[in-house]
């Protein structure tokens, strides 16, 4: 089992319009809603890859009720499709719900897709205010989940209001005390503080990495993040692929050609690739290749935040992994 933590979970709403025009009224062609937030996106991809995953974080209000109902419906649909009630039947594992109820309302994110250009405009609510008592309750649940011995933990996304800025550093330390590998995917001050707790992997993008190290050159910045505490740094470089710096080497990887499409969720798919490779104890270059192929396959998916399985199977053997030169 892999554990993903989404402290600022969301109900993702996507509107599709023929053409997005500022200051104009629009007729929406299609509306979709699904559980969202980075860790939930990671769990969805891991489930599609065949990994059993448990999701935790905060959930509340009517939006939270809908989110949990969608999680349950998705799990039932997968079980029915595979003719099983879970991994014991040999089918695709379900994503287990271990979300923690709070008094506030789970946020919504609204994505407006311009069908003419393929561009997406994103609107993100801030999330519910978390009380100190609710944070303490979450820590109790988190420790219980760590006690089940997950193969890895992913700590993903922004912090909702009220959660201590050093929250991820606390969660990293708890995982390391339990001898469980932990990946951190956040930004800003939570990332800066989380680094000091020595996570096994951090997964910033190039801008986030530059923001915490003061260095724009990705390889130098990744080395600087290592000196601040990360054992390995996997930096998303957008259309240029990904850079991975570990204790025993540094590599860059990219797909052979740039792919057009919607990049929403591509970084979360990369996290799923890194986590699944970690759970299987793959060599670093193989983990990197999987992460890059999944990220690119997400860009090509007709549904934002999901990966196109045929594209992934086609791209994985063609990903170019190269030794990164020390600047």
C-alpha cells in the first residue's frame, strides 16, 4: 500500500466552452466533477498502474460529502469493471478513503477549458480553516496509517488555512521515524521547512526550486536543495522533461518530441511514477523514465489529470535518460 496525503483536498469542477472570451457570457458544453488535490490525483494514477493506495487529508461540508461519494463510486466502478472487490480478487486495487472530517467546507477548484485552443483557466479556492484540535486529530490518524507499514508516503500540495507552516516537516519526520520512504511535493515556505526534515525525494518544478534556493540553473539548484536536506531532488522542467539528482548520480530525461495538450495534473502523474518506482525499488533512471512517460501521457489525455494508457505504453520505451553534467 502507498499512502498519499492531501491536506488541502478539493472537488475539481471542469467546464468546457467552445471559446473562452473575457467579459463575455458562455454556454458550457460539458461539466465534470471529481475528487481533486495533488495527493488524490497521485492516488488515481497509482490505482491505474495497479498499486493499492490509501488517501488521507482533510474533508468537510457538502463539498467534502460529494468528494467522498465520488471516491466511493469510482472504487465501486473499478471493482465492477474488473469483476472483483479488491486486490484479493486479482483486479485493479481500489483507492481507500482515510480522509479526516473537519467542520469547514472542502474547497472547490474550477477549470475552464477553451476547446478552440485547448488552454485551461484555473480558479482555486483557499480551503477550510483547520483548528489546532483538528490538526492534532489528523496527526493521530496519520500515525495510525504509518503503523500499517505503507511502502511509501507522498505529501502533496498546499496547506489549508490554520495548518502550521512547518506541517510537512512534522509529517516527514514522522514517516522517517517509522522508516517509511517519503516524497514531498509542495512549494514556498512549507517546502523550505520540509527540506530540513530530510525527505527521501522532493519534487518541485524549476520555478519552485529556484524560489527556495535562489539559483535559477536547475542542476545547481537541485544540488543546493540536497545540501538543505533532500536525499534526492526530481525537478519538473515543463516541456523539457525532468531532472533527477540523487546521492549516486544525476540524470535528465525527456520524451522524443514535445506533445500538445493539457498539462493539468502532469506533475502529479510524475509523482506517481516516482513513487511506484520507489515501491518496486527500481534504479533511479528507470524511476525517472516512468515519471516522464506518465507526465507526457497526462498531457495527451482527453481528461485533465488522467493519463492516456496507450500513449504511456508507447512513450515509455522512447524516453531519453541521460547523465546530467555537473555545472
